[in-house]
């Protein structure tokens, strides 16, 4: 089971935080801060795994990857393989790359809902569902099309169109 | 059209980045805006406001539980965009206590039945994150349908939600399990990995219920080449093999095949982990696994190194040879820059420790400790301490060396483990008689070092050192220097309770020296002047050193200082009276003799459950409320004199007098409690009766005086001699000194309470496992029946009769779903049956063996 997915920048500002067990918002912020303090003290060229029983409860492990100014963090328990989780971060980043072409932190900041769409296709209720980035992209594109379609109606409200076209 | 001017989420984010007001004021302004907008009737406005609110809640920690009802309204919209925002808000903020949770059931049902697969997936994800028991119960039919949907996208997500549904509502197992198992045979790899993932979680909770599916898992294990699927399968088999050891034999081969063939490191690692944790009896598999571990250890990639060490530490308890083979890699890893790697290496090194190499390994580790950062340094110290002290120091042969190691540890700059070292110094002193001289030597070295007094982490060690020096002063080479060290002015830096120990040790040293002086006087005819000089010197030094403390702020320090000074005052007169050599009645002489007696009784370790061993005397009621005793015994007892300790003008230290008087009191009074205290108690009870708890077991009034307890030393008579191992070559080795051990039966208490808590958690999962087992049984029966008759109705009757025959705990009312309903596929009615499902153990079919 995956317990949480987090993206934060090197100053500790969260860019995305999703917790798969319910936690009140203060606790969530506390956890984000806790994870950041642990990560910021890690030197370069060390392993990407951490035991964080103190923050997330027994049998919790954390895998993180540092890309430019962002930390991608995945918190999981004993039923997931560590290296597979590392791969999963890779999949996520690749998909984001395909989505935004040369993704950078600003893309993630301004596309909050699209980020969630992508993440929801990969991790579903704490389980890993999809690991092929092209499949994920297909689904994400479909969803964006649907959204765009449903959004475009809102510009012309029914009353106006009715008055004009007299349907 | 008011949402034309509404700020969207993008505007909010942009605004946040450009704002100069300050974060919290910006957020509160935005919140005000949101609260206004969200009350609008127009769904677009509402949904944008909700979207902004979810963003603020996730990223900035703003509470959004007040918007629960608005989220429901947004979700009911027909537009996909709104639905998405609504569902996102719901999954983020709803929890078991949300009051409007009931209202969502219908909306979820509608969306689960929708044609649009993306709406279905939204609803499924919502259910998987917030699903409660009621939601799971009401929506399990829909989930059941979706598990058989033609669109693989939907089936995949439905599989994901099944876990939560099963978790919250175990009865759903009867309905959905069959479909789930069918999905095991699918060719779509993503659905397969989802199903296997669900089984992995189920197996972690209860392996026995998934055991009947082992044949199917085995087939997939052999055939599949998808790494994700294989990893999950390995985890499942690891859990299954621990309950069914015969499974291990069969599975070992395919696992080895995978290990040899695959390139993916994740799969290799998982195979290795499975082999060393659950299949550790299969030599060939273990050898292969250890070879793979070695490959990991020599890699440059820090991740692989860490994982290799981790796997090695899992293998260590049963396969120490694997660790020893890779000893160099482990020692090298101690100096790695990755803290994880260092820690694993340390644990592995500790696992390798035996009697022969303990000094060598400790030497290496001490060197590392001196060079490392404080955190790792303390880790090293604590692990060395815990390994060496395990099982009453079973691993140590040369206690002199170990004691000097303890002293060395105290000198390490970053050492913060003072309490543990203190504990061990005193413990060794009490248990190992032969180590006492060395202990005193090491303590002396610690005490005379003024630099240590400044380090507050080392104060516990100094207190232990001073106690040891005082207690075993007979081994000290030079008591004079010892006393100087104990009264040096820099001891001001110590906290009061440690200074009190210092003063008491000074006292013990003084008594020892005086005693030897007096006994030397008695035996020899004339006293040499040098001895007289030295004893006078000693007494003077002590007096000068302790005198300032008699005005100390702390009462303990003050009292002990005064005691010492009083004793000195009395003793000085007799030292001066050199002439009265034969006068054995000299008070100081007698008193010193008494004191020495008092201090000569050996203190020994006490077993953890010593108290239980004190048997309650016959006829002693420990549970009674003794307030009534007042009326019966009031006439007979007189109140005890409160001035049992007489205060004289001369400060005398008459501990012996006190003791004698205590014994007299004990013999004169009966075993009933003194009248005064019991009457007060009865009065208090009358006035405040309702605040009293039910009578406690160990009512202190009911026990006899402390003298009824056997002194601690009687328990020390259960000395277990440590036999010399005859196989060991006794070259120039000192024989191991005797270590006093007591049978610590305390562990049994801990395990029973653990067992109790285990039982409680098991009953929660019992219902789920029962259902899975019964579902599997029905599956098997159903398959057979369908083969013979092809009529599903008979299966239903079978089930019913079998259940009626076995009436079990009818407190739980369970819904019954008939298999026949699947074929009808229409509106399902709920029926409550009085009969619960059978709870007998499912026979695990011997299909594999």
C-alpha cells in the first residue's frame, strides 16, 4: 500500500500532497514539514531510501528522488518493493514530461488539477494500477478532452443560446 | 454570469505567487471570497470556489470540512468538469465522522452505473478512499457488476476498490470473490497486476484464507514475465510459505529460475528477500540468494549496496555464514557516507560478535566512533553495550578488559549514553566479584579527571564511579587520593543528587580507613607516627572539603555533609587520644566497627519479580478494607510515639541505636496496624467514601513492618555458576569469573499481554477470513455442481441447508446473496437470514502435494 505521495521543492514548499489514509490538515502539514527536514539533511550520492517509522507509523518506508529543484517522495509500507517504488517515481516523471514537454517546477505549480489526474491514473486508493506511461497519457488526454468539452458549454448559458437560436 | 468575474484556480495561484501582503492574510482573503462564492446557486461558481478550496486545503493546510455539503451539490452536476472537482474535494476531506456521508450513496450509485467510464472511475476512486461500512454494503452490487465489465479500464479500477470494500464490509466477499478469482486468469497484464496486488494485501492480513488459491498463483509465477506481477506474487508466497512450509519446496525452484534469468534488480531483490525470510531451509536457494547479495554489495550504486546489506541482515539470524563470507564488504560499509548503509553495517557487525572476536570488533568500532558524527557514534556505543550485556554478559570472558572499555567509552567526546554505562558499571560491580579491583581502578581514573565534570552527559557515569569506589574501597590502592578526588572543588558542577552520592562514598572511605587505623592500633603495641599523621591528614582533608557543603541549598547534600562532619567530630577525639590503646570501649571505635559492619553487607542484584516470591503469610487478608479494624482494636492499641528518633545536642550518628529500637518496636507491637493511622483513614473514608476506589490489593497498612521481608541477599543465594565450556582450549586464558544471575521470570508476563493483544486484533480479521474461506468452499462446491448439473439453483439450496445445519453465533445478522441472483442481474433484494455462516475450519485441499 502506498501511504502518501508528495512533491516539494528544495525550500520545503509542497507542490502536491496526497495522503491515502485520512489525516486532518494540520497533521498533513506536520508530516510534510517532517519529511522535508529529514530530506534536506541528506547528502548527495546516498541511497534513496529512508525508514520513517517516527512519522508515518510502524513499517513505513520512504523513497525520494531529487530532480533539479523538486523532491518527489513516495511513502509506502512493507507490501511494496523498494526498487519498484523508485521505478514508479521514474514513471511519474516520464509521464509528466510527456504531458508538459520538458516539465519544470512551474508547470507543476500552475497545473495542479492535471497533476492530480496523472497521479490518479497511476496510484488508485493506495494501490499501483498502471505503470505504462503511454496508457496513462491516453487516459489523461481523454479526461482533459471531456473536461474541455464540459467547460466550453459554460461560456454560453442556455438562456442566451435559447433566445438566439430559438431551439 | 457571475462566474465570469470569479477568480479561477489559476488566478489564485498566480495571485499567491505575486502577492506582497503576506501568506496568511492572502489566504484568509481568498477564504472569505470562497465562502461567499460557494453559497451561490450557480454550479459553475460553486465548483470553482470548491476547486480553490481543495487547493488551499492540500497545499496550505486550510480546513475544508465545512464545505462538505457544497461538495455534494457540486458532484450532483451533470458536467464532467464539476463532477471531477466535487469528487476530488470529497476524497480529500470526507472521513468517517462527516455528517453528510449518507447522502453520497445515491450519487455514487448513479455514477457507478454511468456509461462514461471516466465518471465510473471517479466514483470508484472516491469509494476506495472514503468507503465506510455502509457505503461498502450498499454499493457492493455495483462493484460486483463492474468487476465483470467489458472495459478493462473499468475492471482494473474496480479491482482496486475491492480491497477497501472487503476491508469495511466483509460480507461482500461472498459476492465479489468469485469474480476476483476469475480475473486471475485474465490476459490483460494490468488487471492481473491489480488483482495480484489485492491478493497481496489480503494475504498480509490473513495468509490461511488465501492458501487454497496457491495453485493459481503458482501457475502465474511460472508463466508470467511481468515484473510487477511477479514481485507481488513473491510477496504472497512469502506470507503463504510461513503458514504452509511444504509450499516452500515447490516454490523454491521457480524462484531460483527467476533469479537467474532476470535482469531487473527489483525482481532479484524481491526473490532474494523471499528466499532468506521464508524459504531459509532450502540450502540451494539460499546459496543462490547469498551469491546475488554479494553482487549487490560490490555495486557502486548506493541503493543496491543498502538493499544488499538489508537482505543480509534479514538472513543473519539463521545463516551467519553468509555474513561472515562478506565480512570485508560489511566493514568497508562502516565508513560509507550514507547513514543508512553505516547503520546496517553496524547491525551486521554486531550479529557477528562472539566470545572470541568481541574485543577485536569493539576495538574497530571504538576507532570508528572516535571519527564519526555524534549520531553514529552513539549508535555504535549503544549497540556495543547492548550486545555485550545481553543475557547477563554472557559473551564477555575478560571482564577487566570490558570494564576498561567502559571507561574508554566515557572518554569519547560525543558520548551521550551515560545512563547505560552507569547501569553496567554498577551491575558488573554487583554481579562479578573478581572484576571489582579493575572497576575501582577505572573509577578512580574517571574521578580524578577534572575535565569530565563539565560534561553533563557523563554525570551518570561519574555517579556510578563514585558509588563503586565507595562500595569496594577495600580494593583501592590509595584511598587518600580517592578522597581528594571526591571532594575536589570542581564537583560543584555536579547536580545535587550526584554530590550526595559523592559525599556518601567519602563517608564509606572514611569508615574504612578509620577501621583499619583502629584495628591496627589494637593489634600493634605502638602506633607509628606516620600512620597517625596520614589518618589525621585524611580526616582534615575530608573536613575541609565537606564543611562548605553543610550549608548547601539541597537538603540531601546538606544532611549527608552534616552526618559526615558529625562522625568526624566524634572520631577526631579518639584519634587524638592515642594513649588509650587498649580501651576497646572507645565510642568512636565501636561506632566505626558498627559502621563498617553496616557497609560490609554485600549489595546484590535483585530479580525483577522478587516481590512475587514473597509468600503471603497465612491468615493475612490483603484485600480487605481495614477501616473496620478501628472499632475492634481501638481499645487495645496505643498510639506510637512519634519521637522514636531522639534528638540530642551532640550530633550523633546512632544508626545502630535506631535499628535496635526498631526491632523492639516490631516485637512489641502486634501485626495489626497502629491505631492512629487507621482511625484517620476510617474517618476519611466515611467522609469521602464515594471517591475511594475498590480496595487495592496491596493495602500498605496490612503488611507487617519492613523487617518481615527477607533481605535482598537471600534471593542472591540462587547463584548460578557459569560452567567453563570444556570444549574451549584453555591456553593462557583466565577462567571466566562468576557472574551472579537470577532467574528472571519477568518475560512471561510480557508475552501473555502481547498474546492477549494479538488475540484481540485477530478477531477483527476473523470475520473477513471466515468469509473468504467460506467463499472459497462455495466456489469449489459450486464448480463441482455446475459440472454435474449445470443448475445454479441447486447450489443455493446446498448452501442454505449446509448453513442451517450449523447454527453458529446468531448475533451477527448477515445478508445472504444467492448465486442465482447473478443470472437474474436485476434488482436485488436484501434478505436478512437468522442463520450465520459456518465457522468451521476449511480443509485446505491438498492439491499441490
